[in-house]
C-alpha cells in the first residue's frame, strides 16, 4: 500500500511566475495553511518565466472580453509596483507601434480602439509626431504611443517573488517531476520522492500543463504546439531607438511580430522568431524531443492544416528564415533604419511559447484557459502576456474558484 503524504493543504505544480503568484495569492487568503510548490527543475523560473522578453505589456492587443485584457493592464501596474518595492530596476521606455504598409493603418486604428476599451493609457498620433517621441523609428501615416509599456528583468523578478513566497510561509520542492493520479476520492500528486495529497491542487506547469490535465481526463481536446522565440542582440548605440518599436501585428497569428527591445544592461535585441518546433524545451533546433512530443506536434500541425485561419507552412517558412541574423535584420528596416550601425550581433537566449491548439475547433487558443475538476484547478495556455498578468490573474482565480478558498 502506497503511503500518501497529507501534510500540505495546497499543492502547486510549477515554479514559474504563475505558480508562485498562485502560492502568494493563496497565502494572502489563508496565511495559516501549508502551501507547497513542486517543480522538476532545481530553482524557479527556468523556462518561460526566466526566458521571456521582460516586456511589461500595456494591454491593448487583446480582445476586450478576454482574460488577457482583464489582467494585462492591471498586471503592468502591479509588477511595476513590486519592482519598485523590491528595488528591482525597470526601464520605463514606453513603446511605439508603427505602420509598415498602408494596409496597417486600419489595423492600427483597431488596436487603438481595443486599447481604449481595455482602459489602457494610449494615443494614436500622426506620423509627424514620431520624431518627438522616437526619432529612430519610422511609420506610414500614423503610429500608437504606449507610455506605460516598460522592460524588467524576469530572472530577478522571479527570484524576489520566490523569496516573498518563502517568507510568507510557503515551501518549495525542486528536482521533482510529477504525475497526476486519479483515485476514487481525489487526485494525487505522484513524484519520485513519494505521493502527495492536498485539499486543492493547482496545475500551473506551463508547457506541460495540458499533459498533466490529460492524465486525469481533463482537456483532452488540447495539445501544446511549442514555438521557438529566438532573438539577436547588440550593444546599444546612440542612433538606436530608446523606445520599444513594434510593428502592427499579423491579424491571424497570436504573435506580435519582429520588434526592437532595449535591455537593462545597455543592449538592444531584435526578434523574436515564432518557429514551430517539436520539443517543449527545444531551445535550439538541434535539441532533442520525446516520442510523445512528436505525436503532439503531428496532431497540432494536422489540426492547423485544416484551419483557414493559419497558414502554417507559410509561417514556418518565414520564421525559419528569421532564425538567421541578416534576414532578421531585414525585417526591421521598416521599423528603424538605425540598426545598420550596429556592427556585431550575437544570440540572445531563446524561449519557448507553449501555444495550445484545440483539436475540436482546429484553432489556436487565444486566451488563458482555467479548468476546475475534482480537487484540481488546471491553468492552461497561460502564454504572453502571462508574465505581465500573472499576479492579478492568479489572485482572481483564487478569489473566484471555490477549490482555492
């Protein structure tokens, strides 16, 4: 008979920013409860939470009825406050979104309307004003000015959040891969160290969340399709943009397009790519992947080939070319002509965007997904702007999900 550890009231799977934010939100409501975060890595934020762009998004990209819109603007403010309280540096750059073609102007105006509907501090301005805000950028007819967009350091933020979680009474257990096991009475967490029971479990395992959910027969319609986000970086020179410069995004794909981002250590980076890969940790094309990941990749791509909304082959061709420096630089020429003065470009650590594909609708899921079943709350598809939104999003789930109260 298996011995079950019943010491924890709440168990959270995944020590990324979403998982730790859940831990903090639960402890705010239940300061005397025992909250345990389990992760397969040796420390917090090894994957998406430590490898994202660091951009604190303002919240104007997302449909007003979405969870992303609901929490991105608020998350921007809360994350900035957290950084200031903990003396974590932030670049208050702001961002311009520019038009590269005449057809972009209509979509730019729609972005502006979304921003207003979402309560975001945002302006749409005539191109003649661009020199006053970001002279290194260029646009056609109009541009958006987003003063609240900023840049932080994801690794420092996740470290400080983890410290706060422990200080508030939470516990971590690292180097522990997990399985969810369904019994007659509850779902258990099984690790190599032992089997754990809790009143409530949060599955916030990022790229692996859908896999865990399916182990207990939840979310069988979902598969994860990883996209490789690669950047190139260079030392910032005087002629480079001091604001972030983004294009108007493609209206179909859930990506924001190649853009420029300033960093806290005096560099500028261009990217990311959005190249579909097989492995959830395939940070280089030569990295390996498992047989189950290959099966998921096949199911996801098969579904998207049936969809009229995504040209997967065209996307893959375009994104593969952008993995190389010169084609990637060519994509920035309509954003800014200043990057030609940067002589040396090198690789910036790549990240994975774990996008959920719905096999029933053959569509890319565009919003966060929360599924509660038995004693588990599954957080699926917590992709960008997941880093910006994590703190208020997690609090909202805790406040509104009876399992977590």
